C-alpha cells in the first residue's frame, strides 16, 4: 500500500506543480470516478508451454495488477500498455485484473483463462454487416478450450491478424466494395488450432435520398441518346442549394430529343407512405420540360413517368414529381432523368441534386421568410418571451416583407427569455458557415443571440452573439457558426433579444433567416 500511495502522490504532485495554489485547492480527487471498462487481452504461446501474456485495458487507469488465479503471487504494478507473463499448467483459471485510478480507487474484474494443449472445439463465429455502415463488418466468436481468437478480414495480402477475446466484438471498415474471405482462428496452448472461414459481400448501394456527396458510393450513371451525366461541382452554391457536389447532365449538340441518363438504386423505391419525388434542378433557361421516369430493373416495359416545367434560369429550384398513382408492387428501381425533353441537344449543361421522396407539401426550412400562405409557423417560447407571426412594423429599407416574426420580452422576463422554431430537416453546413437575420429593435446596442440545437438532444448545441447598431429600423446581422457541422443535426433555431437583461415589455422583430458566407 505504501508503494501505491507513493506512486499516486508523485503523480498528483506532478499535476499540482503546474498549477497555482488557488487552482490546486479546487481539484477534487474524490470526485473522479473509479476506472471503467476494464478487461485484458490474454494470448498464449502455441508451444505447449502454457505461457500466457496479459495486456490489461481500461479507462481512467494509472496502473494495473494481475492476480493470476492459481495461487501464485500477483504481478508487479503495470503501467498502461505494459504486459505481464505467467506460465500455467493445463486448466481453467479465474484471473483478476485490478485497475487503479489517480485517486486510489480500484476496479477489479474477473477474467477466465483457459489453458489447454488440445485444439479448440465447437468454434462458432458470427460475421455480420454493421447497421448504418455499409462498408463495415463485425465479428464475434466463441469456442471450447480456446484462450483467444485471431481474425483476418481478407482485405490485404500478408495481413496482420487482430487478436480478440470471447465476448468481444471486432469491427472492420473496408476501403471498397467487393467479396472478402474472413478467417477466424481459435487458439489454445498447443500447436493445433481451429479455423473458420466465411465470405462476406460488402456493397454500398445508392438509395434515396441521393445527394451525390458520398466519397464511397459509386454513382454509376447510364447514358443514352447523346446525354452524359457525372458527379460535378455545384455551379451555383447558395442558400437554395449549399451542396458541394451535384450531378451534371450535358445534352450534347444534336443529341436526341429523348436524350437522358439513369441511375439504378440498391432497392425498389418505397411508395407506401410518400408518393412524390422531389429534386433540385439548375438549368440555363426556364420553361423547359424536366421528365422523371421510373422503371422496373428487370423489365423496362414496366415504367411510369411525370413531366414538370421549370421556372428559373441559371438558378436552383425544387421540382416535385407526383407519382401518387404509382403501383408500389411494380418495384421501380431505375430512376431516369431528362432535361429539355422534346428538343434536340444544344450542348447545354443541366444540374440536379437532392433526389428524395416527399409528401409534396411545403415545409418549414431555410431561408425563413415567414411569407408562406400555407405553412404554420410554430414558435415555442420560454422564460417569459412570446413569439408570433406578425405584420412588418416598418416596410422600408432592407425589409419590405408583409410578415415577420415578432418576439415580445414581457415585463420581468428572464434574462435568457427567447423562442425557437423547428425546421423540417437538419441544417447543412458543408458550404455555408454563417447565418444572416434581419432584425428590428426599439434600441441599439443590445445582444441578439442565435442558437442551434439538436432536436433529440438539446445539449448538442452552438450559439453565437451579435449586437444591434440601429434603433427603430431594420438591419441585417451576421452570426458566424464556423465549427458547426452537419453531423450535429441542428434542426432547432433559437433566438434571444436583449440577452442578459430582464424583459421590459418591448417587442423585437426578425425576418429572412438564411445561410450565407
């Protein structure tokens, strides 16, 4: 015990020496949790010697000891990453792994060690795809008489195997699709081992929604009639489409009036709930027919198609194709796109992106203009604030909109009173990292805070402050959300006015919330 205290004291002294006396007095060692996730990788020499190597593992550990479970003395203290060796006669032992933290708290776990010089028997391996990760596979195994396992995932020649224990799950991510022979070897203390082999097919199918942003998916377009489609850079990155990558269809000069391209999906489109498909389209001219056709993969005579006419030139717009009458049992799996259908090609480029199923109804999304005649803008308020859809109090200058958001911070409202609105889908920060919002305040010099939250976990959030400079007039504020990522799934937009000051009954207005650089 003296040795334990000496090591810990020395470690703590090292930490304290880098702190001021005030800082060190605030360190609560008792509040630090005991070590967790303790285990040990136990490997055995395949030479009938019974020599077992222990590699302890865990979190929050400063040192380990191993009780070998055979009545022999415990190991010396082991630093993280160090190993202990012990030689056993044949048998099954209950070893104990003792892990100590910086404050002396100890976590102890028992680990079975099987020492046998016979080949393992009854080897059972579970090889599975990883849900939500098409390029990964997982392996678990169990057997009789084994000490540990090794797995070869079959991706590279002369592969170094991964050692693992019974009850442990090993995950491997492949660099590309294909068929791979996975080999699991169960090892005991003898020369003989037991092997299991299984071939796994790694595929990464293109499924709706399709956004052309993946670096691992193969967006394989099939072209006909003189059209050619490939993934390309977005020609017009803006708030309507902030994506970096899109599909570009070139309709070469003189190409057929029916020239187009198709992509085959990894599974039939499921129209059981949503009956429409939308895509974002960019065209050098307005008033052209954009046709979407769906075909059965094995029988192209089973098909259906819908035409939509675009309305914007040299800009992105969202087009919706109504397949409400479709027969879902016909298994439509090939998606065909035509631009300027009915006219020969002129060499023009057309772009499309974000193909997805939809109910075909308008949704709350950025940019938020509050001008929709069909949407219901639902505000949730807190701390004594109250937000509603209201009339623009000052239709001049940079904002002549009819409708805006109106937030009243009631008398005595909390300093943090505010309101939020939830978007139909998470924000995309792949290109645009800043937000702009037009505000109208009865006073200048107040803090306006904008905050984004994950809808299912509000602790995942990011907030940015801006200060008004205009009283009784509209101005546009910019909020820099550099560091925010699409992976955070920010879908709740929260606004606060005169943050840090109790409410006085004043009303503040906001409008035109959009992403920008």
